[in-house]
């Protein structure tokens, strides 16, 4: 058996340089880097746009004192609730109106978001009516309804002779604690968001890498076949050397592209604070606080393993195609497997502890995206890491063996219909 | 010790591509593998190069099985030319040389030397796709020899070349032979074979129908060719028809070509002519041409095959 190197290096080097020097590569990488930079800054952009726009509600009571007291408490309640309720910083402005008909016209014209009319009925009870084009389930409508209820209760209390000081005590928030079932669970509520987003990002990144860069390998093999360079290559080097060189060269080119995108994304994440301060006047943006950043170690290892596995098989399938046009057809099964892994991982995001998710996450075709996903959203037992790694090594060895056989037979298969049968025949035939 | 192809058989499914093919090539010689399209020449070469494995039989060079030989033993010019079109000439050639372990500096020097020899030094830094087919073919030849292989295997090296380039390539062949290399090439251009080859094998439908030195192969035909010209219009040669075993194969403008069976002394024709009072202006005894040898063994001329062959390759 001939040594894998240095010929695999020569092949990989040529493959890498041709790929990286191509114009397509430069354009796509630049485009992806821009996207990578933009995504971490997007939330700030949304806040910037949303922040400018306050919900303005007209208030009509007919009675000046009721109107001013209701306006003050409504504004206080609505804006207090908003700032404590999460990252959304929607503001409410309550504006007293004199002529209800004009205010209704303003609502219809979109100048006002709604008109809240308050009237005191026979039993001194306050009743509210909101004139708006929003549905009853709209977030703002719900908030206004809650605020109105509080105003109404405060009104009842004052009529019952309870002074405002006592009333504010009545409305003071209560102590409310949460005791987790598993105190070691690494997912306090506030870190679930970033972890979830990161897990999703890893799933998408893995899927794209496997499909895109795998396809590169297959196309580059088919290209050599159709340009008939292949015959010279297999005279000069062994199928294993060529196969390894292809996978390494394209893998390195893919990693280069990924490094550019990830670097841009990191710049975006680091710039979040500064940009938010400049544009919003406050610190903000999604932070990675509470995210288990150790996930990148196993992700890196399994990502490389998964890429090698897919790329090796892609090379084998590519060698069966007689022309480049046949590549999508021939590599169909690989794309199906990749898609299956993608969807499984995506569904798994919501149920990271389901039995089938745990089982699938050990299988080499799926582990690169599903194991880090489970690590971020739940837990992965040490034995699961070990088993998944062992399976990955076994599958890789098997894939290399099968792929080298298909490749050495496939590269000389010209003019035959590219099909699964041709592949199987290629494996059976000795050289 | 020579290159020995020993009774190799290769089937592709139901098709028997090679059926017990044997021949041997002496080191330092130029050997022609002749045969119609589909006769099995390419398969045979691929088996010699160990990129295909035979069902049975073996190939050895200097006593070692081809499966055990280092890859740089062989230089290969495939019939289907293929290079990386988007790479520079110098980069493509250095890449192939590197696969054979040739350092870039040595490869660069040799490439420049050969580009000069082929009179295309200005193409060194051009992309391969910018070159004409003929020039690409010369690049392909350089790719086959940069690692200084002991044996050069070339599949239809002259196809698609204009006469000037054919001449350049022939000179390259002689250069390689003078360096002690062994050259094996396939073709169906008989004049080229006559000019270059010391020995040949003719393959038809996967079998070797005849093999050996060109001289032996021609002698084995068991007849000789006589070319005769006399003063006069040549119509007075009716007496030739009455001679035993002698057949007129063609009436040319200025001579008549005759075939004489093995046992007959060709000089008797000269005597007969003088007896008939002819004034002989040309009398020539020759071996039959390889064209005739080919027709004799394969049953049809190689040229027809060549035309069909070209017609099947519209890309050239």
C-alpha cells in the first residue's frame, strides 16, 4: 500500500488554491461575511426602528379631573409594565382629547393608535371603551385592558374610602420565586434565548457546510472525470491519495470561508455594545451571557469528523457521475441524509430530551449538529460523547474504505448511466 | 529485460475486451500497437499501467510485476487528452511532476527546456484553455515525461496534430529513445509506424493477430513486392500475367507493383523482362507495406478505421 502523503498534500494544495483563488469564492465569502456581521447587529436595528414609535392612545372622559388622574395612572401602569416585561421597550403615550369624533377620525387616519373612552355609569362604576383597528388579542390592547382594570380597581378603592397611600401598597408586586426541579440544570430562563439561537445557528452552519462543501468535492471529482484529467491522475497517484487530497483541499477551502464568516460574526457580537450605545443611547443587544461556550470544543471536533464523513462519500458519489450535470442526481442520497439530519436537529431544538433525539444524536451523520444542540439546550452524558465519537471513527474508516473502492472503479466508468446500480456494481468490481 | 505482457484477459460484463494478449517490448525500442478502434489497445495500455486489473495474465517490466513497480516507471499519454484548463501551463506541469516526487525547481527547468524544443516557450504562463488542441497535446506529452519514466505509454499520440507538430513529436520520440527510454504507442497511421517502430503487435477484437519486429512480421507474410518500370507505355507487359504465382497488385502512373510468393526468386522477373526485350528503368524488391500486413491480418484497411475513428470523435 502506497503512502498517503505527500501526494495527498499535493492534490489538496492544488484543490485549495484553485478554489480559494476563484472569483466565485471571493464573492460568496464576502457576501457571507457581510451577513455574518449583520446578523448580530440586527436586533439593535429592530430596536432602533421600533423604539421611535410609541403607541399613542387618545383618552376621553368628559370629566376633567377623572381624565387627568386616569391619564396619569394609565401612562404609569402601561410603561411600567412594558419596561419590566422583557427586552421590548415599547412606549405608551396617553393624550387627552376634547372632541371624540375628531379623535375617531385620527384613529381611522392612523394618527392615533386608539381612543379610550371612560364613562362613569349609574353605580359610579367606570366603564371603558377602546376604539381601535387592532384585534382584542393584540399585545397593546391586552396591556391597555389590564391597565384599565387597575385604574378601575383604584377608583373602587378610593370610593370605598381607602387613601392613595394604602392603595399603592395594595398594588405593590408580590414576592414570587421559582424553584427548579433540577437545580443543576444549566438553563435558567434568561439564558435559554441565546442558547437556543446559538444551537440553531450551529445546526444551520453544519447543514450548510456538509451540503455545500460536500457538493464541492463531488463536482471537483466529476470535473476531473469529464475533462479527462482523471486518467493522468490515477496513473500518477492512488485513488486513496486523490480522495484524501480532494477532501482535505476542499475542506480547508470551506474552513477558510467559514473562518471569514465566523470572524465577521464575532466582530458583530463584540460591536453590539458599542453600536447599541451609539444608536440607542443604552447598552443592549443579545448577549451570550449564560451560554455554555465550551460547546465550541466538541462542536469543532464533531464538525470536522462529520465533514470528512460526508465529503468522503460525496467524492465517491461524484466519481460515478460521468459529467458534471449528473452530480446532483448522483449525490441525491447524500443530500437526503443531510436534509434528514437538518430537520431532525431542527425539530430536536424544541424537544432536546426526547428519546429519538438522543438516539439520533449518536449517529455520525447527525451527531455534528445534534450533539452540540443537546449540549446547549440540555445535557449530554459522558458515555454519549464517547459512544458518538467511537461511532464517528468507525463510520469514517468504513466510508474511506467504501469510497476508495467506488472511486477507483468509478473514475474509469465513462458513458454509463450514473445510478445507484452503477455505484453498487463499481463497489463489487475489483478495480 | 523487456516489458512483457503475458496472456492477459479482461472482460467487461459480457464483453471480452482482451483475450489472452501477449507481446514483449525490448528496452530502448519504439513499439507500435496497431489495431482498429475498439480492438482493445486502450484497455491493454491501462492494464500495463495498472489502472485496470486483468482477469488473468500478468505484466512485468525488467522482471518485476507491474503491480509492484513504482508509479514513476511509467509515463502515460492517454487517448482522451485532459488537463486542468484553468491552470497555467507551468503550474499544471509542475503539479503532475510533484505527484511523481519531482521537485518544483527541476520540473520548471525541464518544462522550459521542452517548451523550447516544441517551439512554444511563450505559453509557459498562459492558461491551458488558451492553447490550441495541438499545443495542448504537446503540453500533455511533456506532462507524461517530466518524471523521467523508463517506459512511455502513448495512446494515439499523433491524432489531431498538423504535419509540423507531427514532425516535432517524432523528433521528441527519437530524443526519448536516445535517452534510453522504451516507447510504446498505439496508432493506425501505418506510415508513422513504418518510420518509427522497430517492432509491433497488431490487435484485433481483443487478440494479438501478429507480433514481432517489423521485419519479421513482413517476412512472415511469405511474399515480396516487386516494383517494375519499363520504357514504353507499360501495356506491353502482358507476359507478366503468364508467370507462375506472380500477381499484379497495382498499375501506377510510372510503375507496376507485383506480388511474388515466398519460394520464388524475384530476380526471375527481371530476367523475364529482359528476355521479352523490355528496357527496364526501375526494378525494386521490397517487403510488403505494413498497410498490407494489416489488411492481411485484420481483413480491412486501417485507414478506413482511422476515418471512422475520427468521425466518432466530433470534439476533435
